[in-house]
C-alpha cells in the first residue's frame, strides 16, 4: 500500500468516525451584552446549524469559565439546551463584583469541539444580589449586594407556575404590594385533578393547570401517568418558570425553587425508589442549576415533605450534589418535618420545619433554636408550614374547626415565631376558589388573590415593626417580662415586647432612659408614649383588649 493511499484510508476512517458520533455543521456564539450590572447575568447563546445529537440534553456538553481581569476569581459554569431539537444552547454567568471580565465557552459533542472567547464589563448597579446567612449574626439573613438585612416574610404559592404569564405577573405584583419577599414555587407537582384532595376549591381553568411538566411527556394531560422521558426536558415549561423567576427578581422577591411538591402522588416523581439519587435524577437537579442559578433571587428547596417519599440519606446526597452544581452557592435547605436532621450538614444553610398550629408558635420554634445552638452552629430557623389560613382538612392536619386558622390566628402565631428569633412562611386562604365560586383566589395553592384576602396585610405590619429597629441584634429574653408577654432584646439598647392579650406588663430594663413606641399589630399604627426609666418599668394597659407591641429604645 502506498503512503498516499494509507493516508487517504486513515482520513476516511476519521471522517466516518466523526459522522457516526455526530457533529453540527456550525456553532455560532452570541454574547448578550458588552456590559452588565453586578448580580445580573451575561449570557452566551449557541446557535447550532444542522444539529444531529441523538439527545441534546444528554449527548452535548456546554461548559465555560468566567474570570475577573488579571486571572482572579475564575468561576466554572455549565450551560444547558434550550430547544427541543438541540438548535439552541445557553450559558450564563452572574458576576458579584464590578470589573472587567474574560470568558471562554466550549461546545462538545462526541469528539467534536468548538470554543469561543470574549470580554465584558460589570458595573455596580446597587442590586441587592443574593440572600446570604449573616456571618456576624448567623440566626438571620443579609442581602449580599447591599449589606441590608433581609426580613423573611414569605408565603406559599405551590402551583404558581401553572398560571398563564399574565396571571403570574399580576399575582407577583399583588404579593409585592403586600410586602411579601419570598415565594415557594413548585416545579414537579403538585399534580392533581383539583384541590379537593386538600379540601380546597381550586380547579383547572383555561388559564390555570396543575399539570406542570418539567420533562417531555407522552401523555402530558394525564394526572397520574404522564409518561415522562426523564432524559429530555420540556423546554417550554422551563422557559415559563424562568420568566416567573425573572419577573420576581425585578421586585426583589426570592423564589424558593421546590423540586417536588407532593412527591408521593403518582406522576410527580418519575424516578421512584429505584431511581432516587441516580444519574437521571441528578440530571434534573443539574439542569435546574444550569438554567436558574444565574438568577440572584433563587433559593433551593431539595424537596417538599421529604419524609413522605424519600429518605434522610437521599436528602443529604441531593443537597450536597445541588450545592456542587451551583457555582454561586445559593441558600439551600429541605422542607417537611417537625425536626431538621441536617443541622450540621455543610449543604444546609438554614433549617425548615413543618409544625402546625400552636406547636409551631413561640415555644416550638424557640425550642428548635435552642437545639440548634447546642450544635455550635447557629443557623436561621424557619417554620415553613404551620397550617394555612382557613384551611380545615377533614381527618388530618389536626382536624381543626373555624375559626382556629383565621387570618388573625395565623398572624398571632407569626408574631410568636418572630419573637422567638425565628422566621415563618405563611399561606393565604384558597376557599374563594379558582374555577369555582367567586373565582378570584387560589391562595396557598396557586398564589392568586384579591382585595378580599386581608391576612397578608397583618404580616406586612409585622415587617414594619421589626424593620424599624435592628432586630437581628436582639435575642429572645422571656425572663425580662411576666405572664404571656414575649420579649426580644439587646439589653440596655432596645426591647421589643409583644402583648398577646393586651394586658399591662412589667419589663426589666438595664439602667437608662428609653423612648417608648406603642404599635398596633392589627392596623400598623404607632403612638409615642412617655419615656421609660429605672430597672423595672410597668407599661400602661393597652387602649383596647387586642394584642399590642411596645418598642423601647435607649435615649442618647
């Protein structure tokens, strides 16, 4: 064989091998902007000409690195497929500091590889950025971008992504006006025919569906057997969820991304016991991180109610894996039980509980905060679910009767949790309905509401009270007050006292003179009172029999 014929044969084999592996005709890289603000993101779009990957979600890899000038702060990032046929990929990077940046992005498919490099500038737009645990006061949260403290005032909107875009935006706008700053939003689930399974009046309409499909489904309209292909993502769903997150970001509202809601129900968890924690389920978490982590306003909830369909070991594994996939280290936790088994796990940034009604109030949350303190690792404590407004399921959930979960009752419980130095996430009534009755609500089921739903006004007043002083510097001090009164204090500086039954109370003070402000939790109005002084001060009786709060601040 001549040398020329040998080389031709080798070249033919290489070409054939490349054809068998697949390779696009061209890959075009397009940068989204030359300049972005810190905590926004720059995106590189990859347009694929003649895509031929058998499964672009599994057979193609897009990776990149982004770094600040002079070779510092390099961050490795993964991209994602954004078209069912593999024609579009994207990769995003969220810078946290101003400066000049360089990057390199690579597309790989089998032995085919193509890269592109570029530069961009980052300015300081004073965005609030990510929510972090405050390193100085680790029972509390802080906005990384501005250094302001984050007062957690969350609500539940499990199936918000089931609405049309217009209703999603209108619902976020309404909750923003009510001072809500964190929403719980499901991705897979809840998947039901209607909310009567929870004794609520929420039904599908032409604008709302419970059938959220993160994966391509052969039977997308089936409630319990959608036939998910877990190797292929439903791009239209993810694009919609992404629009929800992006709109909330402009309102400085955090989205708690819940990977499963009611995972024990047929159709919600396509992996089951045999596939839990395996490579296909990991692909789900990895894809979510690749798409959503560049948004500054997300938190990760590994799953809702883990103990009903998963194990403690699985949560540990997936929490750790999710953290590894997220280059920005967004806050991560897991919801669903009266105890939090991961108090010292590195992936868990704060503890979430499900403790219904009075057990989840002041005493229950203070007990859990003290238990956390004994580990030597303080972290924020959140009662993420304690029974929704006017929600009275039959035969479970305490079998309560009205008005045990009225708006006023929920608000009072929330005061107790905050006075324990903890946080809470509530849920509005759903009985005014979707596709039923007045058809103006949906509340904790899907996030929609109207002006007849007043509970969250009371929670806004709670936020007004606490953000009027440095609440993160205070600690629970029940011993400084008598009876059923509750006290948070930075002794000698500030005393916040809650009077649940509107009675006069004695308060033990450090020597000094204190300005006194009375606060009505039912309407948010404040009234200045006479100064307090001495080692013990007895408050006058409140002007009515309702609950009141008093704020005492040292006068300089």
